[in-house]
């Protein structure tokens, strides 16, 4: 299922290779993608534009981490759907993110099939 181009996705990760791969995968699915390297940039984007979905890395430096951005992002746009990304599988952190309003929690390296399934479920739910 290809989403309409009006569905905008914000990719937030401090690693450029990760941003590049996610941007390519999302663009191939028809999403309009904006990718930024920091939580500060993400919050700036969310203040000026609306997004359907945000893929948000948990551990970023410098600036706010993904958990801080998650809470602030949902204050700015309660309808924003957020999937957390992390290089460390940590159930406590995953539970905290879900309590704060994240829709899913994926561990890097990201499996593209798992990512696509998560995106489909997140945008439907």
C-alpha cells in the first residue's frame, strides 16, 4: 500500500548512514521525508511543520535525547505517531517510551520488513 505523498515523515537520528537508509526506504514508499541529525532540529521542525510520523533515535548527542524529544513532540502535536529507534535493546527504556506515547520501539540495525510493518500498523492505529 503506497501512502499519499501528503503523509510526511520526520527521521531523527544522529548517524547520517541511518538517516540516509531510512530516507531512501520511506521515499520509495511514497512518503515525503525530512531527516534531521538532532533532537533540537526535530523540535524546530515540529514547531514549523506537521508530520504524520516520526522515527526517533533514543541516544543522540549533542542536545536532548529521544525520550526528551518524545514528550515535547507530543506536547507540540498530540496526533503525531512516533516510532522509537535504538542501538541498545533495553526493556526499561522501551516501556518508558511506550508509557510516554511512542507507538513502537525498534532495535538497530533496523530490519526493513519489520520497519515497514511497524509503519503500517502505526499509521493505521
